[in-house]
């Protein structure tokens, strides 16, 4: 296990890691497209089914999309699954239980980032925390886009400083987990 979080840590992670764009999807996509035109990020990574489907509907195809084919723990309709899958040249699968980042998921994401073409990662489990791994693994000047349930979507711009901040956060969570386990 690369990372396992407690409910207390899960609450800490509910705070957006980047810029929160509240639910007004039309306005948000205009902001995002303007950013993409101006800054030309080296890579776009989406985390979450709703965010990924909405980006694809607006002709924004991520280099890597991470989904579990669920939204708020309910399965998404087959036509949306098929719509998402058709947009990608590569499809990878991995296991990643709720509240975790497994080595398998981390390495699958690393492989997707380094692959040619765009890649869909289908997670058996939960994809939410993989936004943390995406921030660490993506090249600098990338954008990670993930859904913030009940609030909107979050844009995280990768930089050395942001990557270091996420590494420190993961180290803190690991230490607090080890202390609670008594190791």
C-alpha cells in the first residue's frame, strides 16, 4: 500500500488542492478553455467520471483520465461509460480500494503519463485520491482537473512547489497513520 488514509485525513483532503470552480459548468469550461489557450499546459489529467465526461463533451480530451465508472458511489449509465471509453486510444485497469493509493494504481498512472496517445485508467475501487498521485507524477506545467463533490471542479497547476507540498502532505498522512497503527 502506497497510502491509506483515515476518515480524519479524508476530511483534511476535502479542502480543494487548487482553484475551485463552483458548479456553473458553462462558465467553468470557458475559464478552463481560456487557461488552456493562454498557458498551453504540457498535459491535462482528469480524475473522476463526471469531470471527464464533461470535458469530453466540450472537446477537451485529457492525456490521462482516471475513472471508476461511478459517481457518488452509484454506477454511471452504460452510454456514458462507452462515450468516455471511445475517446481514448489506450485503456488500462488497476485496483485501488477506497481511501488508498496502491502501488498498482500509482504505477499504472505513471505508465499512462509516459505512454503515447491518450489513456483511460479504469479503477476497480475508488479513484479520488489518485489526484494526489497525478500531481506528483505529471510534468510541471500540467493541469490536473478533479471533481469536488457537491461543490464543483478543482484545477491544480503542477509546479515544483505544488509537487513538494503534496509530497509533504502524503508524508504527514503516512506518519499519522503509522502512529495510529502503533508502528
